[in-house]
C-alpha cells in the first residue's frame, strides 16, 4: 500500500490521484494502529492508538468515495451542498473522537482484560459506522455507474477497480464477525485489494494511460501511423 501510494503521488495533479493516495495511507494507518493497539502496554497507549484506528475507519471510505467520483468525472453529479455536509460530518466525527475524554459520546468506559482493550461503545461510534458504510454504499453506486458510462479501456479500468474495492469492504465487515478472526480478515482483504490495485495501475495505466493508448492504436491500425506526444498533440 505504501509503495503504491508513493507511485501514484507522481500523478497527483490528475483527478482522483490524491484521493487514492490518501485512501491507501488510511489503510496503512488502520493496520498499523490495529497492531500497536494490541501490543502497546497500558490502557492510555491502547486508547491512543484506538483513536487513530477509528479515524482511519472514517477517512478510508471517504477518500475512496472521492477517488471514484473524481476519476470517473461524476463529481459534478453531486450537489455541492451534499459534499459540504459529508465533509462537515467527517470533521465533526474526527473532532468528537479526539475530544471523547470530555463528553464520552464515542466510548464511555474502557478497561483491559489481560492485554485486550474492552470498550463500552457510545452513540458516536454507531454514527461513525453508519457514515462509513453509507459512504461505502455511495462509492459502490458511483463505481457501478462508472462502469456503465464508460467504454473500451476505461470500462476495463472501472470494472477492475470496482472489483478490487469490494475486498476492502468485505474485510471491514468480516472484522466484526468473531468466527472470522482466525483468518485476520482485514489485513488479508487489504492485501488482496492492494495486489489487485497495483496490478490494475500497472496493467491498465489508469493515470499514465497515453503510452497504452498509443500501443493499442498502433496495434489495431491496418495502414498509417499516428504519433501523440505528452501534450496530446
């Protein structure tokens, strides 16, 4: 995930690139916080990493949603009021997590059972989860629409990235299923998602599409030659 984020950063001026980088960083933070929350000694340290984990859970689907609407050119379909509302909710949830010690809206009580952190959840956590899964649902809807409004190579890209994203969603859902914990569903599904996305970036050239386009055009031409430079001339 980190390697792919580093690779994508060179295309940061392209629509969707920054959002994709931020989404991968959130996944890395999510996994890192999960590990450090487990191995850290003492309740304060575990709660500290728990905050990072919760924030990553909120930001990851948000940036995925932004990636989909930006890369597919569907951003104009979303009313600006709705976009500001989502952003405001995300900011309020993050601030709420960071200031939970004063209002106890996200977790009221926390204690250790051996080295395992146990938390009594407050209403804020359920609002955060609902927001995250609604963003996942919205991103999926726009991802499917991305498939139908594109053709050719762009449709192959849309299909591949929609398919890859489903593994992250499945992993986050299975993370709440006790019987699935034996296979560590979240890191496993993030790994599959990362491998699929990396292959998609290098094979389908979602940002640096021009070299692949030139190759396809030249391959399918019966007679003649078209040469396009980096400025599309």
